[in-house]
């Protein structure tokens, strides 16, 4: 039997159904398992704890998929988890949502597996050895013939931590010749599932885009780190008088412009600025610009806990200048997608920025990912996206 025995006292997290076993918790490995092999995890006294997938290259040595001794990891388990994930989305999402996350890794009992839907196209991403091993079973359970195309975007850096090479390609069907377009509320977005960030779009911000749209009417808006224009277009659709959109990527801005054209927005209502957002915010402040609503949605500043101190400085700096750019009575929507920065720490960082900016800021809303990105209670690490809606005077 391929078995992983834990050190004394290191079984507590598994008893609470946390799905990760770190290398430092392992006392002994029996049976010479290789990457992707199923293993039984036991306590130091030999008590069963879970069925998991082994990865000798990763600090997360085992990812547990089943805590039931009678339920091993097989095609039937994977199919059942996929079916449960799809049923969950049917329950929590409004009818007619065209773009959403169908499988969200650990929260759906499928560690490291992401599946996003863009209308009739699915995008699969395997971030772990467990997801890699059971990819084909998961895709089969998704009934690939029911979709125009199933694209794989297993090209994320985190795969290197599992000893996995990046992979990208079509698994089933054919992508449309024309740009893939999905509708979200009143806005149409072009999605690049082949080369766009993540799987092509930031689906987790769906509800927050709707909230920005509801607050934007008649306002002068700044969208920092605008990427393909998600918040910019939401603000324009919500009636914003004008939006200034900043991103350092020429390709992202080109996609954002295409999205604006797709919706027929007046070009005079938006100014696209290709520049580093940190420098751009300072330049706008020096020029005397002020805004009624500012959105700050930067990339992940802290990929791991080792980067927290540096990330905290970056989050403080960008929020400091965002707060300085707001008119009295303005609103700031600010986000962190760094899992290593929890909600309490992020709020503390932004509070420090408000003190240095000499403004009074009140939290009027705590923001998180849309409900198709759930967080499993035993796995708080899944709460990677946090945000604050502030009223500033």
C-alpha cells in the first residue's frame, strides 16, 4: 500500500478536513509513490485520515480528496464531485449567467482544478499534481461534446512548484473564428481564452463590477490596473460621466479599447493611459486631477507568505495615492487578490494609507469574490480575494 504517515500531533488539520498535507508534517512514506499516485494518509498511530494524491516535488506533499475510508479516489468520485459543483452553480447563480466558474479547486473537493465557462466554451486549468492526474476524468464528467470547445490553460507558474511543465491547447471541439464575446449585465466583453490572464477574464469580480456600475452614474471615475476594461466598462454602462483607465500593458489596453467599441461607448467618455499605475496615480495627483470614484484592482502582490512585507508596502502606496485623488464624498473600491494578505491585514494596510493621506475613510462594504468562487469552511486559504468599499471625506 502507498501510504503517508504523519508525525505525532500533525493530524489535527486533517481531522478538521483541511485538504493539504505539508512536507513538514510527514514522518514516513511507504510504497514509493510517484507524482500523481493515490496514497492513504494515516496518523502516527496508523489511524486512517484520508485518501489523497501525492506530489514529491511540492511543499504540499499530499492533497486529500476523500476523508471517507470507503471512498477511494477513482473516476466515480471525480464524476460525483463535478456533478455537485455544477449543481451548486445552478443554485447560487442567477439564471442566464453566461460566464462563470464551474469548478473552484478545493472548495469543490477537486484540489487545484479550475474550470471556467464562457458561454459555450469551457477553459480547464490544472494547478496541482492531483488535478493533472485526474484531468481526463474531470473533462469526461463535463461532457465535452455538449460544448463548442474545451480549452486547457494549464500555463500558470504555480505548476512549477509541483514539478509540472506548462501546457496549453485545445482538448475538444474548435474555438470560434470571431472573438469570443460574453454578456455580463448590460456589458459585452471580448474574452481571450488562449492568451488572456487567468483563463481569459476576471470572473471573480462579477458582482463587484455590478456594484461599481450602480455607483458610477454621473461620476468622474478612475480605474487603476484596468486590464481589459472590466471595471471601466461597468462604470461607463452605469452612466459614468468619464473614466480614466490605467494599465501598463499595451495588449491589455488594446483589448479594453476593443471591449469599449464592442459596446458602442463614446470614445470621449474614456481616457486610456498606458503607464505604470503607481507612477500614473502620482502624475494625476501632481496634475491636480480629482475623482468621485476610484477603483484599485492590482495584480497579486504576494504570491506566497514570503512576499507579504513587500506586498504590504505596495498596497499601502497605491491606496495612499488613490485616497489622495478622491474628492470629498468620493468612494474607493480597493482590492487584494493575494491569498497571503487576509482581510484583517488588508484593512489595516488601507487604514494606514488613509492616515498618511490625511483623509477620513469609513468602510461601507466588505467585498469578496462572486458566489461561484466559494470558500470551503475548513480551507480559509481559499478566500484569496478581499476588498473594501470606502466613503472618503
